[in-house]
C-alpha cells in the first residue's frame, strides 16, 4: 500500500505538545511509527517547511446540490486541499436544503471521491423556513455530523430549543447563525459606512440579539451551543461572560473579520459583502482578543462561493465570500507574523478545537490516526490572485493582498491532494 516519508520538517502537533524537527511516516492512510518504514516508501523532502495537522473548517458552503455553477463538492474540496483544509463541515442551505436523508446520502456519496473529508450539517427546519422541524433522528441515521439552519437563524425559538436538546442527546453540535431577521437584512455594517454609501445597514445589534438568545437557551436548558461567525465586540463580551458562568458555548470567527474592516466597502465591490458584514476596527480588535483569551475557540471560513455574474451588482448581490485557500495564510499573517500567537496556538484554533467541537478523529499527528496533514512555508509571501485559486468561484475579499505563509502540500487520509513542492 501507499507509503510516504516526510523528511526534515519542523513538526508542530499541539495535541501532543510536540515542536521539533522530525520525520513523519504515513502508511495505509494513517500515521505510523518510523520503525515501520519499508524500501517502497515515497520520500518527500520538507526542509524549511512546517508540518501541522490538516485544518478542520467548521463553516463551508459547497453549493451542491443545486448551485453547482458556483461550486460543487469536488471543486470545493479541491479548494480546501489548496488551503490545507482536510476536514470541512458543509452547511445545509443547498437546493434542496439538507432536510432529508436522501440529500445527506447524496452529499456523503459524492464526497467519497473528494479531496477532503466532508461532514454534513442537517437542517433544523424544513427548507430552513422555520415553519416545520426536520426529522433529526432520520438525518442522523443518514450520517449528519451537526445541526444548523445556517444562512438563516432558526426564527422559531421552540424549534431551536428542541434541536439543541436533541443534538445534546445525539452528541452532535448545533451551530447557530445568530441574527434577528427583522433587524437584519441590510447590505453593510450599519453606521458611518452605510451612511456614506447610502445603503441599508445591518446593525451589530441584529447579530447580538441572536447571540443573546442562543446563549440564554444554552444556559436555561444546560445544552451546548456553537456560535457561528462572531463579528461584533458585544457578542464577544456576551460569549466571554457566558463561558465564565459555565454555559456550554463554543464560538468561531472568520479570517476576514480578523484582517478586514467595513472600510473595504467604500470600494463598492460586492466581494466584500458578507453576512455578518465586515465591521469596525474596534470589532476586529475584539475578534483578535477573543481568540487570544480563549473566548473564541475556532477560526472558520464561511466559504461562500458566488459567480462573477451573481456578484456583479454591489447592492443586490448575494452575501458571502470564498475563504478556504486564504484562511491559513490570512490568519497566520494577522496572528503569528505579528507575534500575537505561536503556530501551535493557531493550529489549536484551526484544527484541534474544531475537531473537538465536531467530535471527529482529526487535529493531531499521533500514530494510528488518519493521515491528515498540511505542510507550509512560513516565510513565503504571496499576493492573492483570484484567478489562481482552485474553486469555481473567485469572490475573495483578500484579492490583491500580500499574505505571509503558503500551503505547499496537503495529505488527506494518506493521499496527496495538493502539492506545489
Ligand atoms: Zn451564517
């Protein structure tokens, strides 16, 4: 069987408190002791590179079924591989939504041939309409790994409570898109920039009201909740307080909230429009603080592909930006290059913690574990050129930016899925 020896990398594996120059053996899809190396091994010279566990992205829209002109399961996973992501959680706002066992099976079946491990989120309500709950047991039997109506909040609070209770019993997370739907619906962050642009704003309070509701439910019913794409300083403070009080809450933010602010919107380019929107510098600093103090557990991309046609009109374009191919480099540039975090701490946010939240066997290089690994060059600088990215859509808000650190090799389940060595 397939055998790979990675030679001379600096190996950083926070789960094992490991940071040393070492070789890594991969055999039959798993990490293996170096003593088992045979003469049939494929050697990879990794001098000067850092080897870390493959990244786990808790928030990805693969657009399949239904909108495969934007992205599909295969192209989305190719994009993941190029970004060092070996496991991803696929959100249910497809067409149809992931609200039946058939759709769950369709995704899992197609993903067997993909370049990343795909975990499926089942919808909490039929067609994400918050009118009728889904059959969560049937979805679980079909293979879902989490529950959410992401793209939208679960408007009916009773359905949310039932889903959280059920998920706790099934030991899967509920990942919450926090938003008051009546207050939201704007185009950019409400405030100075929305006024300059003359477009309807999305107030921070729309997100904060949603965050407050989900935290209250988790506290009242003693069940876990995972808060998606945190973008406001107020939500950060609420989550921090809830954690102090023992509420079972985990949270993610996205690389774009760490690197960019609402000022980008002055370009009147829809690639900078997402939901939640880019906020203020104060909010951006709060996201960084949240990662540093442990309030925010994970960095997830909210990879949301849209075609150039879809994104052509600044005001009417759908929300969302792609992110998997830039997430590591953008996060590294903001957090590690500046000395705020070590590589090991960044890998906790991008692999170890997300794997725990999702209860999956990933985020470590331990012998016997599935061989999901990423090698990167910590000193390479590169400028993001949308045309060179590997997914179908090119709507990146990082275009033209120079980032530090470049993914060089990704191995998923023992198979080389990305290689620029
Ligand atoms: Zn969302």
